[in-house]
C-alpha cells in the first residue's frame, strides 16, 4: 500500500511538473486593414491557436481578446514565444513599443511575424527586426506580388518536418533584408520568382533595380526563414505569406507556421510536424474582422488611357524608333495629375531609354516636363530631369550638375544625377568628380566614374590616395585603372615601383590588364595559363588536399582567401558578386567538383558565363558577362557594377571561349591558403572571420 501511494505521488508530481512546463504562446492581432478574407489577423491567429491547443503538445496558446499591443504587457512576460499578425511599416503595432518589446526579446522569448507584420520601417524598427528574427521586408528593396512559388526542397531543420512539395498562390513578399551573410538564418521556404512577378512599374513595394537584377540572375528568394539569435537562446521566424485567409486550408502552408511557432517556443517539433486538421469553409468564416460595407464610390473622372507599362517597356526596348510608344506615354503623363501614376510612367520610359543619349523628344515633352518639374514629388522631379537629359535638354543637364555639386541636396537625388550625367558622358563632370572623392557616400561611384570620363590626372589622384582608402575603395581604384590603356600604364608603373603590391591585383583584374598591356604585364604579373594536362594537375592538388590536411586547415582563414580571390564574382552565403554562379547551393563538399571547376573553369562553360570584351568609342575597355541584350543595347555585368552599353558606342566586341574566371588561380596561393580555402568552401554554414 505504501509503495502504491509512493508511485501515485510520483506520477502526480510528474503530471504537475509537466503542466507547469507547458510553453505559453501569445498571439497578438492587428487592427482590420484589407477587405474581407484578406489580412484576417485575428481569425488567422484563432485557427493557429486552436490547432496548437489540440495538438497534444506541451503548449498553451492564447489569442489576446483585443487588437493591438496589450494594454497590460505583463501578459507577455512569461511567454515562450509571441506571434504577431498585423499591419506593417508605419502602422506596425510594435513601433511605439520597441524598447518594451526588446526587453522581452532579450530574455530569450521567441517571436513569429506573419505577412505584413514582417515589414519594418527604416531606422530603429528595422534594426530591431534584424536582431529579433534576422530579416525583414523593406520598402524600395522587397516586393509584394501575388504569385505561386513552387517549394520543392526543404532544409534539415525542425520547422521542415512533415512538409512535402507544394505550391500556393498568395502575396508572398520576397527579396528580404537579412543580417550580413545570413549568419544565424536558415531559409525554410525558398523559390525562384519569374519575371512576371515584376510586371508592375518600380515603386516602394512593386519593383526596384536591385530586385530586378536578382530575379534576372535567377536568384532563389526566401519567403520564410528561421533565425537563431547570437545569444543562443532567442529564436525568430519570418513568414511572408497569408494575405489570403483561405491559404490556411493548405496543409503544408499551415504546418510550416505551426512548426515554427513551436520551434521558437523551444518545444520539440514532432517528426511528422505539428498535427492539425484542415479548417472547413465554415471555420474560415468565423472570427473575421468587422470590415464594414464598401463606401459609395465617387463618380470617376474621365478615364485616362494609360497603356500596359510592361508592353510599352518591351516595345521601347525592342525598337526605340517606334515613336507611337513615346507619344502614348507622354500623352498619358500630360493628362495625369496623380504622382504615383506619373512616376510609374516616367520609370517605364527611363527603363526603355536606358543607355540612350540625345534621343529626339516627343513634340509634347517640353510642356509635360515644365509641368512635372513643378511636382511636389521628388521622384517625379528626378525622373523628369533624367529624361530631359536623354532628350538633350541642356538646362536639365545644367540643373543636374548643380544638384550633384550641392552637398545639402538629398543623397539619393545626387546619386541619380551622377548616374544620368555619366550616361550622357558629360565632360563637365571632371572637376566635380575630383571633389566627390572627399565625400564618403559618393567616393566609390566617383572613382568608378573616371572610367567613363577619361581624366588625364585620374591615375595620379587615385594612386596618391590609395593607401588611405579602405579595402573596398582600394578595389574600386584597381578596377577603374584597368578600363583604359593610359590608366593601366600608370597602374603598371605603380606595380613596378612597389607602390602597389602584386597581391592587390586579383586574378580577374590581371586578365583585363593582360588585354590592355600585353606581354610586358603577363610575363611578370599575369595569371599563367595551366598545362593542358588538367588531370595531372588535379591529381597533384589531391595529394596536397588529403582528408587529414583538410581536417587541420582553418576555415576562417579560408574565408579571408575566398574574399580576396572569389568574392568579387561569386555569391556565397548571400554575399558576393553575380558575375559567376551562386556557390551557396553548389556541390562544394565534393573535392573533385572544386578541383575541376577551379583548375579548369572553361572546361564546360555555359554561354551566360563566357567573358565578353567590349571596346568603346570613348576608349574604355570593359569586360564582363552579358545579362541582357536587344537590337539597341547590351547589358554587361562587370565586377562591382553593371553597365548598359548602346551598341552604336561599341567599336569592337569579342566573346572569348573562356570563363570570366581565369586559370591558374591556385598558383597565386600558398599551400596553406589552398587548404584553408578548400576547408572554407566545404562548410555548410557561414564561419566567422579571424579575430
């Protein structure tokens, strides 16, 4: 009897202990925003909380009864994780509570942000979102199209448990801002968006040059991610889907969020994922936000016929002498008083005219530009000035020069002015560029501008100041001095005099210098071509890179070697150039794969990565890979920048049957550097740089 009682007490105490250890999950819902069955904050939270409480897991899910941040924040103090589904950016419910919520996060509490809740305002909110969940949706960087990504593969992570291949149409935001090098971030749902996701004109959430470049390059975009905070305790999860309330009926869609909530609460995720029943149509209709009836529509103004911008852009890019396209867009601008519409139309025209100079303007442009330059919208004014320059308006060019030299003007407008003046190859830039080098935000663009605007004393100016510059600026100097023969001669002289070290000349730069200077450079400094017996070289390198030797190698030191030799062209762990393939998902763990691609980079080279060398009428020599081309212009991806070149400016063009990556890369490294590089290349996650 006594032993039975003892066993009972033990079981009872165990049960009490288990109940005490139930993880508390608090759901915060935002105010109503969109129409019915969209952004259903509270109803979506209720569906998730119900399934967590029915899962049999040691959790207690609570949906706060009132919308907005809790009036009594004590309800959050003992939460294992907090789930937020609300309006984002300026309307985010955390904006006025950043310090208070940050104190909770510093205790190790998890956080999950759903859909618009992932969008942070620039400044302190964005900084905190990075600290809490490793990434966020950013205006003028991220985009919010409705599209149907295909999720085919998932990482080996608890949040992935139970997931199978799926696709679902929703408003999946993508092109997030993440912590540097994705350190601590594990992408959970990733897909490659198509060009159709960027069919809208550029705008705060619809498109921008950076996201267009990423999509054109075929970069995979992460729409759900997990984050292990550096403190080793707190966890975060960002999820950009859930515009459509009906999406919660998709089992995979629902499972990934439920798994993430448990993971951020430090609750073990079941092997097959958190069990949950599919919501019925009736359940979806429960707890919907009171969104009221639509307000009576004001009788519309006479409709302005605005063409399909995507079609107009394509038309202009394919054949810019189709005057009708220009007239149609200009006529639409003349009739529109809406700044958003005006900016969209102007952006489309600029995209179609990219790289062009001295284009004959439409007959109505003078009147339209006079109207638009008076706009209260800075973007409209900037776009108008750039178009006027393309149309040969000298007064617009004069204004751009004044704007660029004005240190009090907004930096974004000054950058745009510099870009437009460079496009026009305006020689009045020379004295201004020399002064811009003293301004840190414009230093690198000004240095690169000397490539377009040939300046006799540019090499002297740049080489004199080279020692005081930071590494990224020094690299810009070296790259600029390889674009013109007179510049290259000055760089060669600096090498000979010992003012610039051989180590400062990366392999990709050495190839350009070999083209410009010929044998005198190649014989002493160039990257040597390897023997035709690649198999013998691979075998010899294998003898060096044994498993035992690689085990002793230093991955952190290898990262330094990678930054010097590979980073300018290849992206890895979210950082690097786009000249060559993204190495993050490549077969890097296979030593044979590494050796074959490093020692024989041109052995099986796709056309997209073949080196194209272009000589221009103004004396520039540019080399890169072609990313876009039509009958008017070609877009060249170069180290550190992209250039749109009008074909009428090209003197000669050669497509070399070789990769942009030169042979002989390993010959420039010591044995230790080779082993360290291989060790780093075979890592499965980012490593810290040496301290």
